[in-house]
C-alpha cells in the first residue's frame, strides 16, 4: 500500500490520518496528548504501523501547535499551520464550503472561504471558555465523562442561562445553579449554549458566517453544541464523519499535494519509538 501520512499535535489530542493514493482515509487515530507530545507521536505512529502492516509512505505532513516537534520526530516533508490544514480538509469533503468552525481542546478557529480559497480567519485569544477544555473541566468537576456531558445536555428540554464570556464566571454561575437545585441536564445544556455564544462573540467577532458551514474538531461530537450553533445561526451546519481528526487529514492532503514523483520522503517510519531525540530549552536573545 502507498500512502500519505498526516499528524496533528494539539494541546489536548494527537491525531493521525493515513490516506491512500486515492486520497481516501485508510487509517485514523485519536490519542490524548496528556502533556507528552513526543510520547504521543511515538505511540500513535507505532500503533498505526502495527495496524496497517506494510505501507510505503510517499509523503508526510504535520500540523497543530506541536507540528515542529512532530516534524522533527517523524520526519515531515510538509509543515503547515492549523488554519491551512483544516481548510484543506473541509474543502476536500465539502468543496462548496464557505465557513469552517473548528473548536478543539485549547483553541477555537473561524475560517472564511471564498471560491475554494481561505481568505480570512480568527482564533480565540486568552480565554478557554469557548473551547473543549472548558467542557472537559466541568465534566470532571461533576464526576462525569465528556460523552456523558454531551448526552445529558442533549436530553434537556430547556437550558438555564450561563455566563459564557469568562470561564471563571461561567463556573461560578454553574455552582450557583447547582446550589439552587437546577437539574444537571439543564445546567449542561446552558453550558453548551454559553460556549456557542462565547465563540460567536469572542472568536467570530462579526466576521461573516455563511452557509455551507462545516463544524469540526472534537467538540463537534457534542450534539447539544451543534444544535445551539444551528439555533443561533438560523441554518443547518455540516459535521464531517471524521470531524475530530480533520487537522490530520488536512496535513496528509497537503503532503499529497506537494509530493513529487521520484522524490524520496523524509518520513522516518512508523516505528520511531526507539528514536534518540531530546528536546532542549534555551533563551532566545
């Protein structure tokens, strides 16, 4: 099998996508980074190699906040930022897409696309209130999984208003509602709605959100968030089947796009677990 490999290393997850020469997804993996990006890249590549068997990699791309580290470890031919990678993946599956909403563990993005070309983007700045890590934190505080949070929020008939512009204020609001005896389902639905309001006010900041809209990132698996977006925007949005690994898919697509016939790849192989690679901290002058 000949293939293209894409690796997306973020603050919360490390994702892998392997595409065949027909650019169809042959293998995907989602792994929690857990503060160890080097270890997570090694694990996810090793697992893929054992699962796929013999594969001839033609090109490898990396993206995400840890893209340079992943590129050094795996041997990448293409290194691109998350905006470029997510836009490439969205357009591959939805050629008519005009807007991409991406909410990951630590950041949120809005990508504006016109005629198949990304023309503008925005990202969250310093607050995590509109990201997946905020939902993760609240789920852990309530003693439930993030999957249970999504299911409970989706089951609620009505939600309560939660302050969404600040993670600290939102948590204070949640505690207040709990002490007043408000049902957990209503609080969680309100939390998901607050996340959406925070995204629209803090990330989009008035930029045009025109359909077709593609929603990707780990938070896109939360149906309560999807419903809240649709209610706020007034139209349906598209959620790709592999929404959680779209960054890795985009990196693989970009690697395929720049692969040259006869040019050897820098990819070091799936079994890089024994690689002697050390990181060093220095002060830039």
